[in-house]
C-alpha cells in the first residue's frame, strides 16, 4: 500500500471518528479559545505572541481554503481561529486596563474618595479601596487596610477621607510558584496596596445609601457569633470577613472551602428554592394552575432570584459565572430542552472568557468549571445512567443507589480538582469526597433553608429559635471540617508544580471528559505523564524571597528551616507551601548544622553526596568588610537583603539586592544545581508597568532630604 493510500485511509478514519463525535465538537470551542489565552500568559514576549497569533490564523485560513475539506479541516480551522481570538483578546484586555503603579514603597498623606468598603472582623480590619484626589504622583486606585479601632464610624462608598498611608507596589510572587498579586492587581486596576494610619478624618460623608449587603452581614453576624456567623454571612452575602483564619484553613484542608465562595451550589439552591416556592403557591389557585404555564412563571421567578442573589453577594466574577449558567439552564427548561449538559457548561465558560479572559489564569475559574465538567461528564456517560438511573425499587435500594452516586460523584470531583489545587495552593485535602457527602446536603438542605427562614421570621421578631438551630448546624459543619483536616494523612502537599506537567494533566483530563467514543481514553497517557512528572519533580532545597530578607533551606532530616525566627505567619505559610513542607518550618538557628549569630547564619546542606554551604545575613546591621569577604569565599551561596561588596565572591551564586531585583524570588534544587526564578524576561505589562514616583516624606514640606536621611529611607 502506497503512502497516498495510507494517507487516504487515515483521513477517512479521522472523518468517521469526527462524525461519531459530531455532537462533542462544539465543546472544544471554549477550550481552544482558552488555549489562546493561556498561550499569551505562558509565552514571554511580544514576538512570540504575534507568532502564536499568526500561526493560528494561518492554520485557520488553510483549513478554510482546502477544497472539499471535510469535518476535520473545518474543525481545525474554527479551533485555530478561536485560539487566535483568545490570544488577541487577552492581549487587548491587558492593554485596555493599563494604569500606572507605584514605583517604590512610600509614606503618603492624601485625600481620597472611598470606592469600596469591606469589613473583615475576623482580622479586626476594614479594607478600603480608595481613589486619590488631586495626586498625580500616586496611582489612580489604591487599597489599604485600616485597623477597626482607627476607622471612623459610618464611612460609606463615596465618602472623602484624609489619611496617612504606608503604600507598596503590588507584590510579585515572593518565590517561584507563589501567588502573583501583581497580575491580579493589574487587571483590577490597583496601583498600590498598604495600610491606613490613624488619625483618619472624614472630609465629606458618603452618599446616604442603604447598603443592604453590609447591613445583612452585620445582622447575621449579630445572631450567630464567631466563625459560624461568618459562614452564614458568606452563604447569604458572600462576605467571608468574619471567618477566623483557623476555621478558614480547616475548611480549605478538608476540601470544603468551595462552600464559602458563592458559586454554582449556592446560586442553584437559591434558584431552585425560589422556583419551588412560587410554583407551590401559585398551584394553590385552580384558576392560575389551569390558565397559566406555572413552570414558566416559576422559571422567571428563579431567574429573578438568581440575579438578585448575585447582586446581593457583590456580583463577583464566580457568582456572575454561576448566575449566567443558571439563566441558561432556565432558558433551556422553558424551551423544553435538556437543561444540564456539557454544552451548557461550554457556553457558560465561553461567555465568561469573552467578558473576563484574565479569569482563566485564576484558580476560581479553573476549580468551578472543572468540578461542573466532571459532574456533568460523569452523569452523561451511559454507564452512570445504567447504574444510577431512576427505576422501580424499594426505598432502601434507592437510598443506597443515591448514596453510591453521590460518593462516586464526589470522588470524580476530587480527582478533577486535585491537580488544580496542587498547582495553585501546593496542597489538597484527601478526604474531601467523604466530607462533601455530608457537607453539601447539610449546607444545601439544612443550613441555607434554616438561615432563610430565620431571616424571614426576624421581620416579626421570632427568628431566635431558628437562629439557634442554624448555629448548631454550622457548628456541625465546622466540626466536620476540623475532623477531616486533622485526620492522619488528610492533606497531600506538593512543591511548585512544573507548568508543563499541569498542562499535560489538564489536556488529558479534558480529552477524557469531552469525547464519548473509545478514543477518549487516549487522554490517559498525557494525564498519567503529567502526574508522574509532577510527583517526581524534586522539591526545592533552598527558597529565597525576592527581597532577600527570608530564606528556607532543607535540613538533613528533610525539614525546612527558616532564616529569621520572627518571620510573620504569611511568610511562614508561603515558604512552607512552596517547599512542600506541610509539617511547618523550624528555625535555622536551632538546627545543629547551622551556626548563627544575630547578624549572620552559615548552614551546611548535604545533597547528592555533596556539601552545600549557604551564608545569609539576618539583620540590617553592616558586617565588618573583612569578615564578610572571608565568609563569601567560604560559601557556595550567599544571600542578603542589601547590596554586597564586589569583593564578595562565593563559589557559586551571590543573591544580594541587585541580583534579586533582576531575578525576583529564587528556588534552588541542590541535587541538579537547578535554579528557578519568579521573574523571567517576560514582557507582560505587570512585570514592567508604567509607574508614578511618590514624593519622599520631606518633599511635601518643601525641603529636600539630606543624604543621610535619604539613605536611611531607601535602605
């Protein structure tokens, strides 16, 4: 058989396969659109962005130009064009939201209009989004945290405040794989974050509007104390500020954190409840039941409830995404179509990506759509319909079948979410499927209805007994979270996952979920390859933050030791997660292989049969020049938050302030001498943004600072 005949055979086989999968082809449109968005985030510079778009455009035009092309050429053309559009849209969006950011840390006194007020009672702070007035030397939008005791009463949106602030530019990832707040802030238009300092003066009060969301949150939290009230408030208004850090961490480690974020589960519950109540009430009238299409009226009521709930909870992107999906489901029901399908999920994803393409890079989008896709794909499969479909049987067997379906669904969702959680958060709960079997029905059918009933009865002053029951149900939910989070082996931790491994797992999972024929199982190969790559990626032995102040090094017993014993909880948590050390960090000065003084630490790390000597400064005091030079010569790696003298020449790597300013945070694996940095040479706009130069403290008073005070301020 000649080459031409074999090619014709392969083409005919491809056409037959695509014909069998014709109903699934549309599902790949948002996937390829998202692939274009991903390419823009992953590729480093303008030349490669243009090359990717031209390549996609050329492939699309070629597919359209093939004479007599079949389904394969048309699908390839549409997919390539979707890829190109996705890449172009996110590029346009990133340029569209461009706004200057603060060039350097600064103390600033300013008048600013309040754009948003967020109460965070669990942390005893209030978060303000401010618009500085008449200050071209500051960004157009900043965000500051103010201690509750320093916050004037009655500050609402539109108020004008006079205050002093300590501001910082949006933070880049402190170490490779850490949270990239600079990217998030860029798309949010935030140019600086920081702390508001007392005294704070209200220059002009805000508009006297009725902030229903804030009043409802305060009312709920006054009825249920502690984190229980915070969870109840989160379910009703999306405000998680009253949930303590310990309880929030337990919810996350147990796989129940999705219950705190208003998304598909909550919007679905509210929509279904509204439809049920309206349908039952209207059905009490025989005239209405005979003359009106009550399911259509109930669907309209459900749509209004979904929209109202979305607005009440702050209209965040995850909630809007869920609301759009709910509205599409209701539209399908009114048209007599099957409501919950993968096409519905694909339509919702495409709408969100068209409106907010940057959402693709965040864990919220990935987690919610992965969970919904896993659920729908599982229950659309013939095997699931055969095993768990409705049938005539006894109550006990029906209950067992439903429980088995719920357990299998929970396992599928956990497997789908595990790579995403490990990639973004570096840890995932292993008992989430079991915990969710209890937590989801408890939240949907007990806590939310009780809370709604209590709020309704409060209008007559009779809600106290129901609030008591709600509090007990919430205590049960928190007890379940803490039990699952503290169980042996409850959490799997993994250091920063390679992007390639994550991409293989996502691609393989989508291939399995979206196709229907036996070819779908070819996706198992990249899925397994990505998982093996991630699992066998060695964890870093040394992590250095981008400012050089903090480092964590792996000790002889495999634990990670922290340079500064007074490091804050955020630094400890971030370094622990990104090193894969779920058991926490020990203090470097306390381990036998380290020699530390108040100003310096020298530690020997053994890896691959070789000793690596790491030296680091741990205070702001200068070390004698001769002593520092001698220390550098004796060390393989030297780390410092300040500029080291040129004569400091370690045997391998010097990570001082000028070097870290170029590289950002650094992760080093000793066995392979591998070095990863958090700041590459990329040209994404938040890496080298336009900046505004704030004044030095004394410049506002009309004096230039002297050299000594300026040096102290800068260093």
